[in-house]
């Protein structure tokens, strides 16, 4: 199975990219957010998920391994195929997907094209029991958050609780869950042990500037 491709971008289509690796061209499907960051003639490295069916072999390309692992995990949910999973990663980064599942934010999940409320609810419910795997797939910061959830260290637990409370407060003020989480995440950058009030004030500034 192909798990990674490193080469030169030959063409970028509406939903695919063609990458030349030592004279061999590989076509991979990718989210438009990924495709927009690729340019013909430039070198690129893509994490690849290979899906084999009786009648075809299809490659899916991702900017990093975190996205590829989330793509896999999403497809463990009943009724979620490769197209749904790719659409999800177009709307939510791996860390945002983790947040949405942890908060059971069906509205954020259902923003993906072709993902209705029913499928979004299923994703939120079925992945809830796999938050550890989702956190690990989302990156080191969220793996730490997962450890905090089970009490691995008190400082991390307190920081996570502060972020959660800040997001909840912003939601009560009328902000959508996804926007609130993004603002809090940006507000928390570079702040050691931020308190809830500090996070809320900084997040409101982020939202006002958006």
C-alpha cells in the first residue's frame, strides 16, 4: 500500500492532484483546502491513504499524517464513506474535529457538504468512545489533552477545563461552537496557565478582529 508520496506537482484539478515521483505520475483525491496550497512545478509531500475495491484502486492525499488518521477514523462510523470523511476534513482540521466530537457539537460537524444532522449525530456519538484515538490522531497537543481527561497531570487538566469553560461562556453569548473553539485556541497560544476570564477576554478580541 502507498502511504506517502514525495515529488513534483504536475497538475491540480477540481478534486485531484497529480504528483510526479521519479517519473511516475500518481493521481490522488484531496480536499480543496489541500489543493489550494499546492502549485504546479513545486515539490510536495503528501500522506496517502490507499483504498482498494474490487473494481478500482483510489489514492487520497493529505497534508499531514494527522489528517490521514482522522480520515481513517471517520470511516469507522456507520454510513460514513471516503467522500464524507474528505468533506469533513475540508471543514474541520483534526484538532477542530476532536473538539467538535468532545463537545458533541453536531452543528459544527454537519457543516460538511453531504453530512446531514443524522450522520453528524452518528459521528459525534460513535467517535465519542474513541476520543483517545482521535486525540492521538489530531496531534501532540490534543494527545496531551486526552491524557489530561484521564487525570494524567493536573496542570493540563486545569488548562483544558479553562478552555472548555471559556468556549461554553462564548456559546452562551451567542457565538457558534466552532467559532468559539477557534477563538479560544488562538487566545490560549503563548499564555501559560490561562484562567477562564483571561481566555474569554482574549477570545472576544479574536472574534472582534475576525
